[in-house]
C-alpha cells in the first residue's frame, strides 16, 4: 500500500510518500511544496492544488492522509491554512483517492505511543520507524511522513478502513 501524507499550509505544504508491505514501512519520497510568497492567496491555492494533483499522478497512492487543523491564535493564519487544506482535500477527492484525516493528537499517539509528544520526539520516531539515517528536513516534510505513518499504523489496526 502506498500512502501520501500531507501536512497542510498555505506557504509550505509538507508531503511524504511511504510504502507499507505487511508490517514494514519504506520511505518513497518526501519534501515540501512552497508557494510563491509574492502571489495572492488564490494563486497560491491553485499552485497547491496543481502540485498535489501532480504528486497523486506521479506516486499513485492507495490512500491520502491529511492532518486536521489545530487551533491557532492568529485567526487570519488559521483561515488561510484551512483554505489550503480544503484545496488538498479537493485534489485527493477529485483524483478518486480514499481520504483519511487525523488530528495532531492521533498522529502523536500513533507515532510515539504518547498523545502529548513534542515535535522532536515525533521526528525521532519517524526516523526510526522509516529506517532513515537522519530526521527528515524541513519539519513540514517530517510532519507529513508522520501523517503517512499514522495511517499505516491505524490501517493495521482497523483493516482497510480508517478514520474518514
């Protein structure tokens, strides 16, 4: 099973692609989509949608897993991130891919076994679980891999179903 994990944002969107065979996880690719800072939000959103569609076309994931939003104190930021997240959800749905969403606490629990783990603990466990030589950089890519790992771990427990 190939899983595309997404850490949504409007300036930077993290992505991670992993493959799960039985209980083994393998990293296929990871990175970020950086939107042009000088562009207006609608242009940035289109850019994100186009790039997500390209990732789906290239890697042909069996599932797309996306991190749900957590509360931000800056309302303007949270609205823009929510709009970017909506574009990601649309691109996955438009491609006909099964879509799964996970809260930050679910991701922490699945990756570290502790729902209040910090970012460094999550990154270290992603490195260990995926057999990487170092923690993936930038952080957005590591976060996206954590989302993909969460789906792989949850899918094991729940069969072919997940949290939709």
